[in-house]
């Protein structure tokens, strides 16, 4: 006969195993939602947030999802008969256009158009977010921007922050992008799972988000910003991505974590951002 204490221990172990399996199953099924926790909401007009010439635009993806976002035309406008460069902005997984409006307003490069669309399932965009889906969103953003009559399709740059780094690198390896800027990139979805959920088997990770592999295939110039004290995506990941992509520079921002690189980088960040674009979008 088993003693009472042993029975209790076995019961606790069985419950722990059941709970572990349940949580692992949840993580396997809902990992797209965990990586892209999109929150629906209104999309404000750019003029209400200090960008008087900005436009609200609608873009339909190849799988029929309606995306909404902002198009900030080149300012100053190009001379008659000439065209301007463009920049596509991919934000982080907990962000939205409304939330990053002050950054878009401040970082908007002179003479370069900026396009920022809310991913599917984010802001006022339709659909449900997923890794495959946001890549289709990126392709739709590209098609919209190069379809503008005053934009030179051979002078398009991409910027991606955090999860947006995966979207930016995807587009940069699928379309002729002229320059790539990343903020707080990670190496891959599996590496991030290993960093934060090491108690789960890596075989559960369906998400690829293979920044390292895509950086290796990158042909465009690369600039990387990263917080030196980032505990979400450790700075070692940025170093690996920068090395794989033969980056012109990796700027490690002292005192910055994952979500305060703009604030901690300050004027230096903005000037390096614009300097890199000027050098490669001429």
C-alpha cells in the first residue's frame, strides 16, 4: 500500500504534468497571437497628431485583407519631372501607428515619403495577425509605395523595430530594397523562445522569424540600433544579426532596454538614422 504522503506526491506530479502539457499546447496553438498581439483601434488622421500633409490610406493585400495606415508624402515635394525616395516603417509587436506617431513625426526624413501600415489585426486594419500574414502585409506596402507616381522604386528603404525587424528583413530579401535599418532585432523565433521559454521543447516553435538567415542573404546596406541593456532581445542577438548582414554599423545604446532606444539614443539616434538614409537613397 502506498503511504498517504506518496499518494499526494504522485497526485501533485500528475497535476503538474497535465498543467505543463496544457500550457505547452496553448503555446503551440496560439504562438502567432503571442508574437503578434494585435489590438484593434481607431486610426487617427495625421493632422490630428501634428502631421498636416499626411494621408490616411487603405491597401488590400494579395489575400484580400484591408490594411489602413499613413502615407506621408515627400516633403519638400520633388521638382516637376523628378521622383523622391521612400521609406517603409514596420513597428514592434505591441505598437500601432497611433502609438508611434510622435516618432514618425520626428524621424520623417526630408524629401523622402514614409509609409506605415497597421499590420492585419492591428489598429483599424482587418484580418488576424500571423507570421505569414504580416509578410503579405509587407508586400502590399511595397506595391503601394512603388505605385506612387512621384516615388522612385529603385530608392526604397525599410525600417523595422523588434518584431518589425523580421518583416523588414523579409521584404528586403524579396524586393529590391536600397537600405535596411533595424532597431532591437532578434536572431530568430526559436532563439527568442529558447531565451524566454526554455522549459518548453524547441520543437513546439512553429514561428520562423529567421532574421539571422535573412540577414545572411541581405544585399542592401544595413544599420542596426540596439539597447545595450535589452533583456528581451539580448544585445548579443543584434551583434549576430549585424555580423550576418555585414552591417555598416551596430550602434549599442548605453542605458537602453528594448523599448526606450529612441529616448535613450536621443539626437544621436536621429542624426545617424537620417545620415544613413541620405547616404543610400541619393
